């Protein structure tokens, strides 16, 4: 098996599996229980929250564990939008046009509830600019939303610049940091945002666990619950905490923090090799997204005159796993909305582009076999 779809999900590391297994066996108590096994489990949860806070350089009191980024995005956006409107601040939200479905569908819901949404598209250079957000802002604007790294094309958005501007304008600012966390050497204390989210299965932890950091600069903007019940997570997110997965997620980030320089170097090396091989084998292609600001581990490539849907089948039969866009849309192979936002005048690009994404176990030999299959596909045409 050759796996080149790490942006969709990552395998769970052996060390993380061991951490989870030990917790499942030895620390199965309910952290809300008052007897010793419950209290010891609660202690592990508290220590995990502190460790995550240290890794991100944020306050432990601002961290809320969730089921993943979809829940976290829904929660952060709905809470801030609804409360800002209730406080009379306005009802207008500005968002990049290349966000994840969990953000976009939340905004569709809010639009039905009377909010006004403005989408900022990439410019002709493939950039989503802070200037475009500022230009679209008006008196009724209450918040901005931009992802850190786009999950389909790997473009890095100017979230640090946007955050400073949002704070100056007293707007809440939400960041989907899923594709950046654990992979880029960022200090999140320097990211001026009111909320950001992460998902464990994007950095070698299991699916079904994630977190939200909520740190408003307006004290009136108190986080409101999305899920009600027993009052866990400081009465903000009810439901018995998934302690084994929390411990596993934090362990995964700790390991990546120790390896960050070597892994980033590895990704850069693979990136250079990928494009060198495509050129050497005279395969016609263009890179999608922002060429000036992108990560080295997500690559969206337009293979001219080659249908992505057909190429994916060939790759699958050869045991090579890639994608044609986001893997979070229920297995859909429809044209990418992200590529439509980037290239509205080039419809053939929407259906002729594929995504490769690298992980710590990816190799140049994987890329060689990928290239061989592309050449076979071309020869059959």
C-alpha cells in the first residue's frame, strides 16, 4: 500500500495507540466520579489539558475538548455569531471562499437565520488577502473567518495579519487550524484570534477527538454551549470526556513537536522530488493554489487532459491512495468548490486535478510508483 492522502487522515502512531490502550485498561473511571479511580482519571485529563496548553502556548482555561474540528468549527462560529448579534453588534460575517465544509455549511445555516455572509475569493495571483477582508468590512460586520492552511491545495492564508486587523476592529476572528497544527512551527500565542480548532486524526491521533481554543478579547463574548447535559468542560460542552483519546491526541502532538524540524525538512525534500520527477518525465501539469505561500506537504496538481476520477480508479487498483479534493464530503467526486473559487474561468481544471499529501512515512519510492501509474494512464489514452 502506498498512502499519499495524509491531509484526509493520518494513521495512528504506535506510541499513541499504547497511550490510549493503557488509559482504556488502567484509567477507565468516569472523571466526574468522586471516588479515587474517577479522581485519578480527572487528574490525567487535567494534566493533558495543561500539556496541550504548553504545546500551543495558550491558557489551559481556554481549551475545550470536542469530538473533532467539525463540532469545534460549528460551536465557535455559531456561539460568536449569535452572541454578537444578541449584543447588538451586527449580523455580517466575512469568510474566505476556500473554507472547509464544516465552516461553509455552518454559515449556510446562519444565513438562513438572518445573517449576511460575504465570501472573499482568491485574487488572480491565488492569494486571499487581508486587504480584501478590510474592504468588505462595514458597520454591521461582527466577525471574520479564515483557515490557516487550505486542506485541498495547501495554501497558507494570512491569518496572523488578519488577526491583528480583526483585533484592531474589535471583530471576532475564527481560524480553522486543522492542517497547520503539528506540522508548522507556529507559536499560537502570536495568532491574534478569538478561536481556533484542531482535529486529532490530522496529526497521527484517532478520529473522533479534537479541541477548540476560545479566547475572546471582548469579555461580553462569553462562550455559549452547543451541547447540553452534565456540564463537563467548565459547563460549556457536556458529555463524559473521552479521556483515552484526549491523552492520545496530546501525546501525538508532543511527538510531532519533538520531530518538527526533521519532518518539515522531509516534506520539503519530497516536494522538490515530486515536481522534479513530473518535469523529468515530461508530464504536463500546473500547481493549484497560491504559489507564494503554501505548505510542502499538500499538493494539488492539474494534470492537463487527464480526468481525475479515472486516475483515482487506476491508482486505487494499483494500491496507491490519493484524492481529488477534500475527503470530508461523504465520498463525493464532484468538482472541487475550492478549485472553482481559485479558477472560475478554467472549468477543466476542476475535474482534472488531484491532491497528494505527504506524511512522516512517505518516501521518494512512493512518488516513483505514483509517476509510473500516471505514465501508464497517459499511454492508454
